[in-house]
């Protein structure tokens, strides 16, 4: 959709602040979910399935799990960066809506990460961090925040090779949440579904924008 006005440097600065705000908002929600779960003594459920017992712990897959944060906070931002002004705002609202929905679901279906008793060094170190806790699992926002920008790329970029790369990357990151024993299978699946739902919401809004603009131009 063509904008009726150019995107200025001021708009770009505002876009950058919005993207930074999304990252901070996600981390705030993560901390709040863990704190509320502990404070309210919410019942902790076990959503592990038989398939989780078949998936081995592969400590070396931290090389996919932790770098995913770079893709989530930087790669995801770059994917939506080229969007027109209105669609960019809609993408920001989509991210916020998905993060809020994910946090509410994590409180409603409180569960714990399947952390193994024996971990690789980097995993032990990260788990000792002040704001790191084993709750905020279902749905996996690690997965949702990887899959959503991958979905958005199909509406933004024309390169099939680039989109295929993002799909493979999202698949590897999703699998790593299971092999690194930070999530169970149901966490990952619900994370994927959450991203699909909000991608559909974004696409619906974009089609609505096209329809509205077409009406204005035709009047």
C-alpha cells in the first residue's frame, strides 16, 4: 500500500523507539509472569507428553537457542523496518497483542520449564541470573517471537530464498527449545499457533487498509 506521505527521519526515529519498546515490554511481561506465578502461588501444571521423553537433551543446541534473541530483537525489527508507516504501526500493535496474550496464557496455564538436573555451563550461568525463572512457558514466546517475523516476511519480501532461510531458522530455533530442555512440545506448538493467529490478525488489518484506501481514492 502506498503511503500518502513520505516516511521522514523523524518517523524512523519513532519506529526505532517503538521496536526498542517492544523488546523492553516483552522482558517486563516475562518478569511479571514469573513474579506473579510465585507471589500468587499459582498451581503449576505438567504439560509434558510422551514425545518429550523421546527428545534427548543436547547441551550444544544452546548455539541456536540463545542467539535466537538476536533474531527476535534485531532481525525481527529489520523485517518490519521497511513497512509503510501505517503497516508498521499495525505490526507493532500485533507484537504487543501477541506478547500480552502470551503472558495471560502463561498465567492461566502456569507450568515449569523441564530444566535438566545436569546442564551445560552457559545454561547454569543464565539460570542463576536474577530475573531468570522456570515459569512463563506455555506458550513459548521464544518460539512465537521467532515465528511471527518469519510469517511477516512472506508479506514483505519477495525473495523465496530469503523466506526459506527464515523458515529453516525458525524451525531450528523451535527444535532447540525442546532439545535444550527449556520447553516441552506443547509449549512450542502453542507458540507456533499464537504466532499464526496474530499473523492472520495483521494480514486482516492490512487488507482492511487496502480496502479503505481504495474507497477513498475512488470517491
